[in-house]
C-alpha cells in the first residue's frame, strides 16, 4: 500500500528583507577579524559581569542565575571565536 505524503513548501511573503549594512560588514571581515571581535566582546562582557548581572537581577533574575548567564555568554563568544 502506498500513501502520498505532502512536502512542506516555502511560503513567499513579499520581497525578502534587505540585508543590513552591519551584516554586510560582518561577512566582509576575514575569519581572523571576526574571531578577534568575538573575543573582544567576550572580554568586555567579562569586565562588566557584575554590572550586567545586577541589571538582570533588577529584571527579576536571581543574582546567581544572572551571573551564570553572563559567564555562559562569555564562554559561548569565546567558543564561537575559536
């Protein structure tokens, strides 16, 4: 017995959104430059860890969870830059 299964198709809704100048700039960077930017961002987050965690805490996040979130963000940025 055979059955026909539909395949999901793409839905076009108007024209595709324009690529932002920031995205074009990012793609135009060499892999080494992108890695350096990610590592610099990680370092900046790490320097401001207590400030960022405090801001998250003001928005209802427990302080320990907020600190863990900032540290996780730093680790992810470094991993993506590796």
